[in-house]
C-alpha cells in the first residue's frame, strides 16, 4: 500500500503516524535483598504502527476507497518510510484496526474522511533496501579433493583435504577475497543465488565458518540462510534433494554489521559463472 503527501492522492498521509521507531521492550527484573533489582530477562515485543490517512473525493468515492483499503490490507503489508534522499526502510505487519464501523460515519472534513489504520508487526527490525552484489568466478580449473573423496590405501594423494584456491571475482577483489560492508544494527542472513557452470562451491568468512555445496551446478541453485529457516533448492530439486551435497560441517552463517571479508571458490568456473548475494540490512528504527 502506498500513501502520498500529495493533495491529489486518493490516500493522503496525515501527521500523527506512530510506531515508526524502535519496538517496545519487555524487561523482567528480580528484587535484590540489599535493595534495587537485577535484570533477569529482556525481549523485544511486537510493534504497533498507527497511520492516519485522509480519504478524498465524494462520499461515494470514499466508499470505493475504503473497499480498496480493505483489499490492500487483507494480507501482510509493507510499511515503508522513505527519506527525502530516496532511501527507504520497511517493516512488515498485519492489519489490526481502523476500517471497522459504518460507511459514512466520521466525516470530519469537507475534503475527506480521516481513518487511523493500525498494524501489528511481529518482527521488530526495519529492513533496508535489497542489496544484490554479484560476484563473477573464473580461473578455477583444478578439482580438489573434498568430503566426497574416499582415500585409497597406499595413495597419499587421495587422503582427505580441503585446500582453498584463489579465484578472481571482480577487478576490485584481491586473491579471491571480497569485502561486503553491512550497515544497520544487526546481522543479516543472505540468500545466495548460484549459477554455474562449476562444482564444489565454498563460501567462507574470516572467522573460519564455511558454507559448502559439493556437487555440479548444472542449473541455478538458491541457498536460503536464516535463524529460523535454512534451505537449498533448484528448479529440478525443490524438496530437499540437494541437502545430501551439503557437509554437516557447513554453516549457513550470517553477515555481521561492518566489513565482512569473504572467500568464494567454485571448481571449473567459467566467465559466465556467478554467485549473487541478496540481503536487506536490519535497523532498529524506520529512519
């Protein structure tokens, strides 16, 4: 749903919006015998956002606009705060109140009717605009032994090892390393989009955490990371079939606020091979 400050818009945003900052927090304390208290537990609560809007036009037109609003807020909505420079942040929530009552009631202005829409937002953080850095991979031609390799008796070269080879990602990268600068106030969990050709993908951070997918990339693969949901799918394998190629030591790690130094490699990559990182930064407030 988009609201406008323009005088000719159907839905005009009015002064008095609330809930566009930090969400409320619940603090549990335990009284101390000597006086005072000790903080035992802290947690963020659901945030309520209130948005006053003015419906313009004739009474009949306002009825139609209310019906339009009812359809718009039926499912999850995105509440977006846009700065004068065009940068925006969003919070996602569900309609709670504001459209109940009889049509025609509350006509408090000759120019329209004021409604206060209220939404509940279960997730407390505000999301920044989607970022989608793209990394091109080339220069890898040698397959390395991985967790899938079985040692052959008497053959020292076949023992398990997992070396990391430098890979040229872009003109701005050095020795296969890329820098991803995360703004905001909390870690982000990216979605990785992998396009071959190539095999045995490794994405590693400077803490030693690595995400590995040890198979051929014959079609686009999507890797979802998250604190509550992790997944890896492709068009022909959408139901978890690709998990057998993900070693148990792999970590679907988050990107921390600040500079993240990553290494990405894929065996047999061509100039058209690419790794794309999709994420939205997290902020405490909407501005």
